[in-house]
């Protein structure tokens, strides 16, 4: 993830950077008829082939199929993989707490709280996240998803 947008809302970052990567990963997983090679997996996960090899050795993975691809994502270091790891750690709930949104997207909790208060949001779901993200302004340093 490489978006650094001064003054942009997190919604813009999500729509322009995070969502396309998630959609791409979803398509890869759903259309994977044959195992991926190292280059394909590396490009999809935004990590080096060396990192994939290291993860595969550590987890004793011999082929990159759908199941092992997800296991690699759970160990990989790229921002999109770390976001996935935090989502999994939070239990992928249907209704999120403010703390879970803060944790998953690395947005400071006080900013999440302020946006929720401004919008009157009590339940946070995939349907309300765009409203929330539109209220989260990016800091000059850029992207929150570290």
C-alpha cells in the first residue's frame, strides 16, 4: 500500500488503495484453478519471493494453493497482509466495535470515536464503514495502515 495523500479522507485511501487490493486477492482466491508460482504470489501479496519461500519453509508448505495462500497471508509483512491479520485476530465480526475498527485499520481510537459521535454511529458494519472513513482525515504523514 503506497498511498500518501495529504488531506485525503481515509475513505479515499480505502477506495483507491485498500479495496482494489482486497478485491484482487478475492479474485485470485476464487479463480485459483492451479497453484500459484512464487512470482504470482509475490505480486499478489506485495512481498518478496524470498519472504514467501521463508514462510513456506517455516510452515512446511510445498505448493501455493488457496489454503496455503491464506496461511502465507497470515504470516506476510505487507500492509494488506497485516490488515488481513488484524481482521482475522478481531474475529471478522459482522458488527465491529470502535476498538476493532481502530485496531484493524490502525486509526487512532480517539479519531474513530470522534467520527462515530459526529455521525451518530452505534453499530459499525461493512455498510457504515464508508461513512466513518469519510470522516477520518489523513494526517500529513499519510497512510494509517501500518
